[in-house]
C-alpha cells in the first residue's frame, strides 16, 4: 500500500480537530495557545499536501502560504506570551476560568 | 516604482508609524507632537487616495493580489477617517497613561495600514497577512492599559482571535486544494468550471471562512469576546475595534464571496447561512443589550446587533442575482454611516467618563444640565444608531432593508424592523437618563479640545449626511459597481 494524498489529508484533519479540542477545553492560557499551534501546523500540513499532489499551475503557492503561516504564528505567539506574562503579574494566574473580572 | 505609487495610501500610514517611533525616541521632550505626526500621515494618505481618484487609473498590482479600484478607495477614506478620529480621541488618555506614547500611535497606524490592505487584497495569502497585520497590533492595544482588566481583555481577545484565524486558514487551505489557486478570480473560474463535484467540501470551507471572519465582524455565535473586550480595553481602542475591524471584515467578506465564491450553486447556500446569522445576531445582541448597566458593555452588545443589520446586505446580494450590487452598496452605506455614528457614541462615552470617572449608565443622569452640547451630540448618535431620521443611520437602515425586500427576504427584514424597536428602547433610555434624570451633582464640565474635535466631526457627519444622504449613497453605489455582473 502506498501513501497517497488521502492519508496526508486525514492526518491533517485529525490534527486540526485535536488542536481545536485542546484549544476549547484547556483552562490554562498556555495550553490554549499550544492547541492553536497544533491547528496551524495541521493547516500547514494540508497546504503542503495539496501543493505536492494537486494539479496546479503554480504548486509553489501552497508552500509559500505555509511559510507565511509559520512566520505569523511566531509573531502571534510572542504577543500571546507577553500578554500572558502581563496577566500573570496582575493576577498570579493564567487560568482562563479565573479571568472573570469583566462582568456586568 | 509604479507599484509603490499604487500602495501609496498604505505606505504613507506605515511611514508615519515609523516617524512616530523615531520622534518618540530621538526627541522625547516633544511628545505632544506625536499625534500631530500621526494625523499628518493620515492626511497624506487621504490626499494620495484622492490623487488616484483624480487619475482614475484603477489597476491591479503584484500579480493581481492587490487591487486599486473604486471599492478599495472607498474603504481607504473610511479607514483614514476612523483612524484620525481614534487618534484625536486617544490624546488625553495616552497623555494620562504616560508610558509608551510613541508605540501607541505607531500601533494604531499599523492597524490602519492593515485594514487598508485588507480592503484591497484579492488573494487568500494577502488577505491572511493583511488580517494579521491589523489583528496582532489590536491584541496589544486591547491589553495596553495598566489595570488587570485591560490585560485580561487583551489575552481573551488574542486567544479567541487565534482560534478564529486557525479556522479561517483551514477553510482557505481547503479552497486552495479544490481550486489549485489562491487568487480570487481564478478561484471563481475554477469553481464554476468543475466545483460542483466538490460541493460538500466547498460548503465546509465556506462555513470555516464565515467562522473566521464572523469573529472579526462580531456576529452570533462568535460574539462572546465582544462585551468583555469592549469593557476591559481602553475606550479609544474599543471604539477602534468596534468600527475598524468590523468594517474591514465586511469589506473582505464581500470581496471573497462576491468575487471568489459567487458560483450560483454555492451562493444560495451561503446567503442562507448569512440570513440565519443576521437574524440571530440582531435578536441576541439587542436582548442582551437591554439588561446591561455598563455603557461600554451595552455598546458592545449593540455592535453585535448592528453586525446583524450589516449581514442582511450580505444575505441579500446572492439571492437577488439580477440586482447583484444592491446588497453590496447597502453594506457600504451602512459601513460609512455606522463609522460616524458608533465613533460619535464612543467618543462621547470617553468624554463623559473622563469627567465623571464612571461607565455606569445610571451615572449619566442629568448630563443635559452638566454639559448640554455633549449630551446633545451623544443623543444624536444614539438616535442614529436606532435609525430615526434626520440622521444618517436612518438612511442606512432604510437602504439595507430595501435590499433585503428586493431579495425576497421579507421574514429577515421583519425581524430587523422588530429589532429596531427593541434597540430603540435601550438607546433612547440612555438619552432619557441624560435629559430627564436628576444629577447627583450639577457641576458643569466641558470636554477637552481634541475630544470636542473628534466628537464634532462624527456628529456633524451624522447630521449632515442625515439631511443630504445623496453624496454618500452615490459613493457607495459607485464602489459596489465592481461587483456588477
């Protein structure tokens, strides 16, 4: 049995769902962020798969997209960690359930 | 060189951001010049846009990934205006906060350039980059305040925003897989050629796209961040979020769905999704807004309801195949009207809370006696949000309901009209508090000059375009023409 496009896409979809489940269920802000990273990497895998297997005039587009996603994800993670530190300084927790100052 | 000329409006804003940072670190004793430089950058950007309108030489650049057309030009003006108002409204708050003044204005300008790129882009990669260029600085701005509420708002906004952009990206990856391209016109051609075999997958991709952008537009069920972030973030930033990122999200959604996903077998499906989301947003937003006691949370839920109003236009476009541009021009008119109105309301809130030190609606009682001009301006903005003449909000609502009726969405328009009544209740009860209520103290006060300028510009826009709406309407119709089939 050879490994084809459907195997890669299935792994990508599974990783994405796992990441989403982690992001929605984790209570620690850093944990949510790790879930998001997993989702983004699943997207990268899917893009690379499509650019490798799909018939396209410019297969490089998918790979370029993936490179951009990696870069932006790094920037986002930097800001996220800075905000998490700032919240931790104020509240001594990054548990999203305890971030409940904002209520009517 | 020519390409640089075409992206001039964005470049002017970005150069101003760089200059603000330089000025802040090189000449720290001249900090009060920072907002002036920021405003100058925005004025240069608007003039540059005007020069392109004069030249009339609309074109695509960077292999068609960016478009300079009537549509993007309309949004360049809207975003330059919004950002200028936000800069004016921020001056007092930033001076009081003291730290990082240069960085604050630089981030605001960066957001503005991101929003402009977003309105102009017609390629999935460019759209993603422009979206993040406008989002990441907004996360930082939301967490800018010193108190723990602000950093909590920033972190919440970022985590939910990151989840939303991941969903968006997966939808984009699926569309890339189906069509083999990221350019919107090529996507449209590929889908029309043999997209019908992948209909199920396309619908999944469409839902993922709507989820991603729905977060930015703040529609139900992606609205849970809105009241928290509006309450926690600094008020000028909340004003920026409520108009800037919402307008940009609608700008790019119109482009994606009308230029890329406009195949007939697909457009019926997504217009139905938009109709349902519109009804849900209007109803939930208005019902939740009634019970709020904090004016910023109330404006947050009201902006969810307003996003529902915008969406009537999105739903109307596709159903009315013969009048393709009516829904789009209705949204554009609504974007411009909403920008004036909501900014006016938020700037009024900034002015009042600066003086009375509270965001509670009950503390607004008797504002008429303490500061008549301020109370009158805020009242006009609230009337415009409700959609009562003679304000620009009335024309926007009329136009968008008309688009809905022409598209046979009578049930949706009925829900919209009923919701306007509910909205009238809570908007006008704030106005009633200000005019009829008794103030606990009756010390008179006035807003600072910069805030008066911002509030004056917004309120004059609300009233002038409420009396003579034709210029704004024809501008919106012109801009929407690029979607004519």
